[in-house]
C-alpha cells in the first residue's frame, strides 16, 4: 500500500524566564530527526517572532496566520517545548488548527539544572495540557512525559502520531459505498446511515441491478478491461478457472472500480451473495481481497459498519486490512480461535499466493460452477490488531484489541482463507462482543497499531470505543 507522506507543522514554545537559546537547537534537532524518520516538516520563519517561537498571544496569532496560509500542507502539529513554554500563546496559535496536535516536552538533564540551563518543560507541558482541556481542544500525548528527540521513544511517538494523523486526514470526511441491499437473513449487519453521517461518514447506497447493467456494458476490448485482467491475472493463482468465469470477474471488477471512483468511495460493503452468483455466475471474494490489497477497505455481506474500522486499521498500519469471521474454537485452547472468511483476504496478509476455486457453499446450494472467485489460502503469521464497529442509539461504537496470527496448522479440508489467532483473555472478549451486540465480523490488519487507532477514533473523531 502506498500512502501520502505525513507532514508535521512544528511549533516551538518559549517563555522568557527560561533559557531561550534552547529554541534554536530544538528547531534544528526536531527537523533533522523527523526527516530521518521519513516525515515532512513545516516551520514558521525564525524571523517572524523572537527565535521563531511562540510566547504570548501576539506570537500565537502570528503562528495561527502561518498555519492558515499553509492550510492543506500539513497533517498534524507537533507542539515542542524546549523550555517551559507559554500556554496562552499555544491556545491562540492552535485552537483553530483543525488537525491533531502532539504535545512534546524536552527532558531536563540531572547535571544541567542551573538557572541558565534548566528547561522545566516537564511542568510547562502540564500547563499547556491544562489550558487545552479548558478550551476543549483535543491533543495527543504519549508516555514518557518528557523525551529527547534523539531517544528511540520519540521515534515511536512520531510514528504513532503519524498513524493517527493518517486516519484523521482520511476519515474526518469519508464516503462508504453500500452496494446492494442487506441480505434479509443477515440482520447482524444492520446499521444507521444518519448516525454514520453525524461522524462525517456519508453512505452512498447503490442497487445491485445497476451493477448488473454496467457489467453487461463492459467491453473486453476496452482499456479498463485489459488493465483489470492483467492485474487480476498477476494477483493470485487461476489454474483451472474457466476462461468465461475469469472474464466475468474482470468485468465485475471494472464496474466496482468505476463506482468507487465515480462516488469517491473510501470504503465499500458489498452484498456478495446470492444474486451475484445467480446473475453473473461468479463469487466476488477475490475482487474484495484485491481492493483491500490496494487500500480500499472492502467488507463483504454488506457490513458497512466494519468497513469503517477496516479503513482505520489499514491507514494506521500502512498494510491491508480484511474482514473476517470470529469462526471456530481451536481445540481446547481458551486464547486461540480461527479467524476466517471465504476469500476476501488481501494478498498482503496471506502466507503465499492464493488459489481461485468454485465456492463450495454456493456449489452445494445452487450447483457447481456459479461460485468461481473464492480465493483460498492461509493468513500469514504476524502480530495483528483487530477492531469492529456498530451504530447504537445514535452513536458509533467500536472495540479494539491486539493479538497475533500464529503459524498453528489448520486442517487441509478447511476452505477459504483462515488463520489461527491468539488473543489474551479471548473468552472474556467474546463475552463482550456477544453481550455488546457486535457483529460476528471483525476487521484485522498486521502489526500492533491499537494506540494510534484509538487516539484518532476517540480523541479526534469522537467514536465511542473500548480497548480490550
């Protein structure tokens, strides 16, 4: 997955009672460290204020004008305190910045505690945090309370903050496509469009009849068909798949791509059965997996609510995310279970290239040959983060946790794409999921990114979230 690089606007606080010489050194160090970490930086001209720092309301307003002039060029602000700083200037500068704010404070050194060297940023950070709370301005901090930019902990802070910024940048205003109506039997994926809209999530609802009409109009001679055929052919193993079924999946893929582009969808949920299998004679699993692989969160079974945290997970990890079922116990191990779905798992989360088969569930229900498109394989062993969401009483609620996909074996006869998950207190989590009225689905991505996801969804986007 490729992502737009994150750029931070750098803010430096100052207070005249404290050594202002520390500001210039901090400007140089912070810019260099963040550059090495791969982040862009945006700094106010050092001549704009004394030392290029903010001290008092007038300096704060000057910095606010600097941000306004550069609106759209930065994804977050790092408020750096080389010394105690000034909380009045900070609120004047940042109360309307409209992006996440990381409050960072330099540590004092035990052998440099004289009046001309002591920073007191430890205390100044608390003052800034207090005033931001008074004004209702959300901000981010990570432990430890003070940290030098040269410390490995600061690199961790910057990466977590960048992940939160990516989520906020994309999800403050987002569009999710609900393609098809909810399958009648699947009441578990009900959702409230108006609740989503209150959180900045627009739902574009499209009927499958439009999809079928557009599929018939896709010409095998067109450029879009050729590009999609080449992409899919390279994506997984198609040995044994009838040529006509591959062609139909290509045509359906072209239509889904066109709808996503036309409606500017950030995520989709698809009614994936049984009309597509009846009308087109294919199963769209592999197409959803390929969309997830490209960073378009694609949930099956019209689970709109789970498409939303899937997007957040992928933005945080910069890896694909997928929609899985909480599906099977793993023997008598209370902290292991099998996570599974028919085949929409992206290649970027799989242990190897998958293989397209005729979906055995549809073969059983409707006869062989109507379900080609199920991408069979195994999920690669990896640390992972999981999340799920629902609309409930006018609120968007979610849970979030971490665990790992293990290399534990699954019997060869187990179809679809699955992995064994090990999660501490799994039994308690399943009790929470069931009694909380959450879906049987859960979004998963590689890596431990729960801290960043929670920061973005709770602090800046206002979701009701429980970290498990």
